């Protein structure tokens, strides 16, 4: 049986319309969708003016395409010389009507125009056509007019075998108006379902929902600071917490707290972007030197970045940053003497053993110096990193302040440790999943259309997080297909940021689109998925190539 829209004949349908409804429902196969009384508004013409569209019946089949049928009950008469169409009136007087065949043709084109407004639309057209349903009379052998032949009319005789008549009409139009371009991908089928079948609901704009959620979360965040206030007399503390538990905020608060006591503080981390964020946040605190580890190496030693830098292949580059540069820092620190009274490290799970020795050289009395280390083993991007000192006696943070409940629930499926954390944020917007068909560029455009154009979210509040670095991301090749949206490796107003997951660790964004994890092993992909997904504060969209399987 055909899928019928609506599920029952429309209220007020005539007896003949109800009979047609039942004949279509029982006579057509489940490959057909039939829409009774279809109506829409589309932008037509170069001026984009709004025009009403309507059809008595719209029939759709994945293989045959689209048919628009106009229903005429009773008899029909045409005077071709005047293009005058009339129906027999109840008292015998003729009733003038508009050309029903022209109406079908116009409705068919208007429906295609409406479907072409869909975000998934391609520069192609399905096979399409129109016809006249004349169930109470017989069509003249030669039809009514040159543009109204018997072949596109289903009369009383054809109505007795309605399903067969419709298939014959569909096949006729498939040769007269065949599918073009990439129509076999059937984007139009999804557009048709969204137009006539998808439930509708009036909701606040996405940007307003995200703003409300974020306001509630910000109102709660000062409560986190009381954690370290209780430890104000503890000299050394290792702090563990899953993503979103506020480790970075607490690290910066502790550094500021120590500096206000007159201590010289080194605040550092693994991630470059996070280090820059820390440096900017601490710019008003002269007692804190903030930088990510390798930047701190250059700044502390005064080494020239243009002269002292890695040469050779990736292996040589890793050896330079992992071993050679820390060794130079260790030597300079031992020679120049200690500088800092306290050390605060975020992302401690990714620090190499030699890095800790280098940092110790810059501390006054390393054995007695104040140390605060923050870490999350589940976000470890360096499998060869050293174990975090004091992890066996770490203070445990188990309240997620960053992610909404929807995102937190999703994260618990990726990282079991998140299940033990308590989420105090609002319920939030459900995590979205996006297929890549027909290609990644169009898929990402659908997402940005939904979030920014339809949802009102500013493009700069959206971050596309990739398992690849921005210069190697496939989305660089889809720039034209993404228009009017643009991806930027910087922070430019009105543009969507494209970042690598590794480089964005420790940061957060209002909306995160997670993608390009399909070229990693399952174990690597799971870690990156957890790191990337946990950056989202209000909305997380997972592209198909970022799925994590058990």
C-alpha cells in the first residue's frame, strides 16, 4: 500500500475524493507516496517573489519521480479556439474554470522550485510531470486540446485500473521530462518528506536556547572556585577531573591567588592555543608568567626562534621539541638560577619526563616549591608522556560545569569516567548526527545552514573540530560548496573557525562540529572524539566520519 499524507482523507473531502484516496492507498505499492491537497509557498522568478502553490494530488516514486494530478469531478468541456474550459452546472448552465492542464503544469514547476529551496538540493531535477484525473467521464479520443492530450488524462476507464494508469503516466513523463544531473541521488525525496511529512513545531531560535543555557551555567561557575579556596594552605596538590570540570579555570585562579600573595608563578600547559588564552587572561597579573610549555622554553631562555628550531623530518622535529629544547632549558635554568616560587600546570597528562626536569631548574627549592598539577588521563594525547606525580592522591573533581546535560550524557558513552561526574547544567539541545551524503561539503553546509541561518547562531560561535590540522582538512577543497559560509584558521568575525582537535584541547566553544576522525585507529579516534566533543558548551554536531564504534 502507498504511504498516504495525511493518514486519513482530509476533512470535507467529497465522496469521489475519498474514493480516489482509497484507490491510491490500496492500489499503489509502498514505493509510492501520495499527498492529498498539497499546498506550499515558493519564491519564483528572478525577483524571488512569493507565490502560492497547490495541487489536488502529488504522487512521488523514487524511481519514476513526481506527478501532479488535478482532479475534475463530473464532466468537462473545452473550446480550443478560445481556450475556454467549463463544467456542467447543477442547473444545466456551464461554469467557467481555469485550464486544468495549465494548472497542473504550473503546479509541477512550482513544486520543483519549492523543493529546490531545501538545504540538500542539488543542481538537478527529478523526472516530473502532470495529468488530469477525470473519474466520472470519458476523455475524447484526441484529447481536449493540443496541450491536453488523452495520454495525460486518467478518465473513468483509466480510473477503474488507477494504479496501472498512474504508472503508465509516470513512465510517459520519465521519457518526456527525464531526471537531470545528480537527481538519481534522490535529494528531492528527502526534500519532499521534509515539506509534507516532517512534524513542525514553533520553538525559540537555537541561538536563544544556547544563550539561556550558557547564562545558567555561568551563574553556577563561581561555585567552582571554592574548591581551591579550601586548599589555600596546601603547598602541593594534584587535581584530577574529566572534561568540563573546570580544571583550566581552577589552574588560572590558583596562579592568580598565589601571585597576590607575592609569589612568582609559572603557569603552563601543553596546548598552544590554551597557553595563549592563559597569557591573555593573566596579562593584568604581573606575578604570573603564563605560556604553553614550548613557548615558555623560548621565552625563559631568550633563545631566538628563528635560529634555534628543528630541522629535518617529523622524527627530528619531535626529538627537538621533546628532548633537545627541554635540555637547553634545563641547562639555562641551572646556570642562571631559579626564578619561580610556584608551578601550576594544566594538561599535565601530556608532559614528558624531561619537561618536568627542565621546569624544576627554574623553581626555588624544587623539593619545597608550591606545585599544582591538573590532569585528565582520558585526554592524554601523548601515550609516551610521563605519569603525573601525585596522581594516586589526587583531589577529584566530579562536577561537569561546561557541557549541557545532553552533551554530558553523550560523553558518558565515549568515556566511562564521565558517568561518575555530576552535570549541573541545563538539559540543553540534543546532540545532532549528520550524514556526509552526497558529499562532505554539502553535508557541512547543511549543518551551518541549520545552525546559523535557521538558528540565528553567529558563525564565529561555531568551531569545526577536525582530526586533521586545518591545512590538511578536506573542507579546504569544498570552499565553493560551503558558500556563503567560510572557514577560517583565524578568529575572524562572521566566519566559522576550523581547528584541529589536538590544537583546541583545553578550549571551549558554544557550538562544535566534530569531523574527520575516520583515518585513525579506534583507540586514537575514541580519545580524540572525547577531547573534541567535550569542547562543546551548548550544541554538539557529530559528522558521520567522526562516529565512534564500540
